[in-house]
C-alpha cells in the first residue's frame, strides 16, 4: 500500500490540536509528564516558534516572549527555563524542596545561549508576524540582552566566539550568534558586518568536508549542520556535500534532530528533498502505534515539516491542516 494513502487513512498527520496541548497559560512547555511545566528557551525558539508562526498563532508566541522578557535579570541575562504552570501538588512540595532539585531537563536541545535565543525569537516573531510595535515595546529588554550576550562570549584570535569557561569555540554557539547578528543587522549595519565576518570564520574553521562540533574535533555536529543550512551559514557550493551527508547519516526516527534534518534537506533541494519526504513518511509510519508524543519539540518540528513539505500530501488532510487563528 502506498505510504501516503495509509497515513491519510489512519489520520496520522501531526496536527494543531496535539501541538497546542503543550501550550499553557504562561508559555509553551517542553514535556507534560513531569508534573509541572518547564518552559525551555531552546525548545521554544528552535521548535515551537516556527510552528506557531506557521499556524498564525501569534497570540501564543507573544505570550511566551512576554513571559521570557519579564524574567530577565538586572544584568540582561535571560532564563534558560522557567516553570510555566504550577499544579496543585507543586506548592506542597515546594515547602521542603528547592526549584533546582525539581528541574528535570525536559529540553531536547543543548542548554545555554539563552540571550542569543531570545534575540532570535523576538526578531523572528516581529518580522514574520509583522508586529514591529511588539519589538519596540521590548526595546530596552532587547538592548540589555544584546549587551549581556556580547559580554558573555569571548572573542578569540580565530575570529570565533567561545564561552569564557570553554576551552574551544563550539559550532552551535557561533551559528546561533550569527543568526542573532543577522536579525539585529536588519536595522544596524554594524551587526550585519559582524554576521558576515562570523559566517566566513565559521566556514573556514569548522568545515572539514562536514561541519564538526568543535575545531579539530572531527565529530559531525548534526544539529548545527542543519541550522547552518536553515540560517544561511552554509554557502550554496557546500549544498551538494551537505545533502549527501545528511541523506546518508544514520538517524533514529525518535531523534529530536530528525525534524531539522528534514527541513535542511528540503531547503537543499534535488535528491535531498526526495530524501526529506522519505524520512517524513518513515516517521509517520513509525508513530502509528506510538500514540501521543511526550515532547513538545518533536510535535512542533513535525507539524512545521508537514507545512513546509509542499506538494507531498493531498490537500484534504482530515481537518488537520490547522486553520488560521488570530
């Protein structure tokens, strides 16, 4: 039986309803089985926000960004995570337990880069929702985040940044910073120049036939490789090598990186786009017996993949297309 027909018959499309189950009163939480709702910045910006913008659920995107903004520290530091909604039992447990002991690390993505992620999220929302008033409203919060971000990262002689506690620059840190500078650079040329300079150094130092996690590590960085494509770090002359590498890499269907691989292959195009469609179909088939997904990010990324892979699916998706909402 054709895979697409079997998926359509069983109604296995990722849908808006399943994703919105992770949307609480105070933000989009990462996992709903841990008792209380942890809202992680990386999960929101990298996975939830693209899905919300695709669904035109600008209200939910604004809500989460507002909650992040009001939790900014005096120095400009942004939270890596916060608790969105508190179940009844939470207050009883809090009487004898510190919040740090309750943290369960529900995020699917590496921690850190919190200010960089906030800058990306705020600008992506304002740009795609055409809500420049929101950006202006949080101008001071944004400025403090930028100042803290640039103090946080140590620029070394290679022209790359690293954490002041790290021995070597990491690819993911530099790619996220590049994206932040690109978005900031839409209004200020100085940031655009920083972005261009950083992109050139990333490709000079991290590319060795593939993108490596750290300089001389010789370890493929799958997440960062996909973001290099999606954020415009990778030049087009590397697309063929990247497409072949991402198509051949062994990736589990429950990997949080699967959605990024599909999106990157789609953008590369050609044979890589065909592989993207195959991976998405494989994922759909594998979820037939799986039931609900525990992690928000997986739901969000696959919902976004569904909306990005144009022409792959029939138009009638059993009402699961996620109509526009204000």
